């Protein structure tokens, strides 16, 4: 976005002449704007501030009714303190212009007439604009969230945008006394903006404490399919679902992915995946997700997110998925790739402080906020180790609380070696959280040692929990067989004494990855007996398409 040059004069002829000369010289690098009064100019500046657009130069005539040029520049400083300020004045007013250098902190004054501009206008403005450019740092062009750090609603919005890979900047209101960008954002929205958190848009619009569905609609995420019938509906947009979307659409199947949170699943939150084939330097979960989403969409897969599947039913040869907005999609086949969700930590205080210092998962949006702080991580598997390595770049100290006696049984060796070599990561074995404390935000945690039974309470402001995962398959009701933990059974796990599951209508047995309902398949972490790794999910999602083709061919 080009920075603005704003010229102000009540004389239309003078205003037109100065605007013409400014455009002749600067139009390639700047936007030249005009206003016919100081009041109109201030209104224009307020709108630019609201849209977070930069202003490089203010050039105002001194002799204007209602508001002089000096008075205007004095007010303009409050909105754009870094903009260069110049006064356009007649020779008779040079004394006032000189005084204004001190009183209004203007940077220069120019005499009317300024012809020829190559001699009397451009050299002065060139110097002013060169100085401005030397100190200019382009403003962030994107969404901004204005909130306090400990607001659960704010955390949910930031995590939502991060997982959908929507660029945004978080402005912490607690830093208003030392962060000019926060101060300017607060000034731009006015007293009637609404309650925090506030989402500020590049066009100047503002949403107060928006629901994620409303925000998703506002930023253009796809919530509704272009059709009501598909060859394949994939429920879940993690690695397995995205891989299936790529292969299905590339092989001619009309495919839609329904994802309730954001594409990528738990893998999308991983700060670093270093054992995925083909990426010797590793890649982030966000990067893997971005690549996979683009690849799936390139072949024609539709991705609805955030949109939750709430029911599955079968009617003859067709399967129907009802989603949370009340609509229903029909298809020939369904692939369930809903993955798993973090298991809840069942100790006093956790639910009350979730999102206010207590977090599940990697906390991608929180790492930088923990600079020079102590961070506690609960868990000893790969996800916890990857998070510890990520937080160690920002935090003063990372303390891992591990229930077991070592990391060897639950974490990859390469990750254990990295943790051992990182001086600000400390691992406490035989340790678990007994309680968390705080009223509106986390203030302390109680840690129990399993060997001594001793419980110590220590100060804490950030606790990230990685204690295993469980499927969320209750929405399927009794339609699809699951094991005692809720994982979906498929293939040979459904066959007992050589017989298919109860109610199986076909003469053949269920195929690999096929559930107890013909034409409904499962892949990835949600499937019972699957290997809980990103590569395994991608592999299962890919090969599931072969069995779906076989099913469609048999029909």
C-alpha cells in the first residue's frame, strides 16, 4: 500500500495546482490526497488511521478559515506523529511560519507561489520524504486483534486465525503504556467500538467479541458446499483427510472435506515435524497443512471449515452427513478421518482457567507472548517435546512435567537428544499437576511427586497440556461400531469367528479400512489400531481411496 501525501487548502485553484505538482513527481510511490479544510483533513486522517494506512507528508496552507494550517498540524500530530509536516504560506506570514517550527513542530515551510516546482518545491519535499522513508516501517496489512493476554475468548480467536493461516497481529492492551501501535489502535476505534476482544479489519471495520462462525464468514472461509451430492464426503481435515482429498479428487471423485476446527488437525499445530519423509530439515505443521490444502483444492476438493458434522445416516445406496448449520450433504461414500482431541486434565481449577494461562496443545499463538517467562509443559510424548523445543526459543525456562521415569518409552530419540542439548529445558520426572490456582488467570500450580508423595505449589503463568488424546465419535451414535475407547473399528477387527458384524448386509466381508457400514470407511488416528503418526495418517488416507473405488465399482 502506497503511503499518503495529504495537502490541505481552502482555495480550490491553489489546491488543484499543488495536487497536480505532487502527482507529477510522487504518484508512482505515494497516494496524493487533498482536503478543502482542516476539519475535512482531520476526518480523512482519522479514516486512514482506522484502516491502518501510512501517511508520509502533511502539507497545509496557513491562512484557512475556521482552522489555520498550524492548528491543523497540531491536531494531526496526535493521529500521525511520524508524518512529515510542512506549512504552505505567503511571504507576509513567514514570521508565523518560523514560530510554527517550534510551536507546531513543523519540519519546513514553503512560500507561495512555488513555481518552478523543480526549484522551489521538490527539493524540500524530497528531503522530507527521504527522512521519512529512512525511519518508516511498513504497517501490518491484515487483521488485528485488540485484547488482553488472559482473555479465553481472545485466545480462541487467535488460535482460530492461526490454524486457518490467516495473517493477523495481536495487540495486547496491557502494553498500551509502552506500545505506540496499541495506543494508536485504541485511539482509532473510539469509545463506542464494543467490548474486547476486538477484531480490526484492514478496511477500517471492527467486530466486537465475534463468534468464530461470524468471523469465518467475514474473512471468506468456505462454510457451504457448491453442491448437495458428492461421490465422497471426508469428515475431518487432518493429514489423513487432506491426503484422501488429494487422491480422491485427482482420480475424478467429486469430493468435499468437512472440518469442524481447521485443516491440519493436531498435526497442524505442531511447531516442528522432523521425521516426515522428504523434508530432511523438518517442517512445521502449519507448512504441511498449507501445502496439503493447496494441493487438494488444486484438484477440485472443496474444504468446508469451520463446519462440524453432527450426524450420519444411511438410506439405501446413499449416505447422508448432517452438518452443524442444519444442512445435509448426500454421497455414495464417507471417509471418517476425524482424528483425536487432547485428553482433559482432571484437576481442580483447570476448566476455570482454560484459555487464561492453561492451554491444550502447542499454543502456536502463545510462544512469543512467553518471552523471558517460565513455561510449564505437561506430557512426555513427541507433541510435548516439539512444544518444549519451540518455547525454548522464547521462554527463559521450560519445565516439562513427565509422569514416567524417562522419555524413552514415549518420545522419539532425535527429540530426546535435542531436549538434552537445550540448556533452558528442564525435565521433572515422576511429576504431575495436582491443581492449578488463580482467579482470572493462572498464578500457580501444585506439582505432585509420585515417588515421595510430596506436593509443592510454585508460581506459574503458562501451562500447556499434552497428556494423550481420545477420539470424539459420539456424533456417530450406534451406526458405526467402535471399541471401548471410542475408536472406530474397521476391516478384520470387525470379523468375529469368521463372521461379519451384526447387520452387515453384503455377502463379502468388510474390506480394509471399511467400517461396519458398507461404503463408510475410516483412516488415521480415529481408526482403532492405527499408528498415531503423521505419515501413517497420510498413508491410510491415500490408500483408502483405492478401497472406495472398489466399493463404487462393485455397486
